[in-house]
């Protein structure tokens, strides 16, 4: 993770809630019921029935889209107030350890689409790029570089590590890069004035850079960003 340069904030991946609210049933209970009534075929790996031996959490890895017109953005701060859980437990990072009270045995209610893991969702990615453009002296012409974690590409390759170079104004197109189902793991200005890191196991992206950039992230009405003093 990059150190503060001189400041840093965490941009939280979006979660969504159905407009009719969370149902009492969890993703795991729903899966088990569908397997039991025959509407979903059982899945097995090495002879193990996944419906019996694993928990369907409701979350997923990789890119994520807005789930549709019947869904609204559910802010982390709103869910924290509702459940009484901290936004991010002190000493931890934004990940599957957040919001234990919102879940049943680790599984989210089917009325909530939880944050995606290892990748920004499209709406957050697009807005983050816009803010970086606004806060960079060269605007859309800012030379920047992007890197994809080898775990995030279609064919794992830990020997041929590639970095892409281009204009910041064109960075939104990286979300649809054909070789991966993830947003870039790292994006940074060529002059290293700012950098961000999206960890494969986390629900958020750390952005390090000038204080005005970090303040713009914290004050933005579209994305949700927080400071984590223990992970600055």
C-alpha cells in the first residue's frame, strides 16, 4: 500500500439496496431452497456439495455494475448507523470483516448487493477518474500508468508483468480492458504526484496524493471516501 503523499483516503466500493428493502432470506438460504426444490442444479467440486459445504455470501470478485432501476445506492455510513457496526472496524481494512450485524451466518440479505471485492464498481471508477482529472494540473492530458495484478487477468502470468501508459482522460476505458474482469490494481500519475491501489482482497481503494485531492474525495457527493488513521 502506498504511504500518504502527503495525505490519503480510502474510496469505498458501492453497495446497493433494493427499493423494497432487504428480505428476511439470505443469499445462502435462497440458494439452498432453490437446490432443494430442483429449480437450481446442485454444484459439486471433488464430490463436495457446495450448497451444503459452503456459504453463499452474496458478494463477488471483480467488476460490478449498478444492479438496475429497482436498486438504490446504500451508503456505508447509512448501514453503519442502521446496524450499529463501525464503518470499518478499528485496526482493519475495508473488507469482508465489515458489517457482521447485517449478515446471517456470513450471508447478506438478498435485498442488498454488497461491495465487490478486488475491483472498483463502474460508477465509482468513473467518478474517481473524473476527480483525478479535476485535481491534476494537466487535467485529462496528465500522463499516467496503469497496472493489473496478475491474479486479475484472464490468464495468470507472474513473469510478464505489463504496465500500460496513456492519458488520464482516457482512463475510463481501462474498466473494459478485454484481458481482465477487474479495474486496474494501480493507477498513478507519471510524475508520482498521486497513486491509488486496489487490493485483490479488499472492498476499497486507497488513494494517496496531495491534500486538495484527498479533500475532494472526502467531500464528493457521488463516491464515498473515508480516512483510516490506522491505515494512512
